[in-house]
C-alpha cells in the first residue's frame, strides 16, 4: 500500500485559523519556506522531527499572541488515515 495516501497535511487550515502566512511561519520556525509550502500543498514526502517541533513551537507562539485557549499539536497539522478508513478519503 502506498503510504503517501495514509496521511493528510492540515497545516494550511491552521495557518488560516491563525491568520499568518506561510512565509511568516517559515521565518518564525527558522525553516525553509519551501518546506512549509510543500506541507501546505501536500507534497512533503519526509519530515524531520526537529522540523515538526520548530513548526509547532512557532504555531503555538502565534496562537498565544492571538489568545487561543488550546495548544496546537501534531494532530492539528497532520492527519493519520487508518488503513480501514482509506475508502472514506
């Protein structure tokens, strides 16, 4: 089974919710803008855990500035699709 169909990036939704640009996230997270763009466009094939931590730290910083009451987690930016639910996506 093709693993790339088993996850879905939701980073674009969080960026909209926080009203920040992809470039602003990249600058704050200290990662390449292309990395953020690829995630938003669903083209990412491999991610370092360190990169995910930088993204989540930056997103939570923006969330606190906007007085969000919840913590943004990995589940907010990447959706795992179980094998038995593949037909529903």
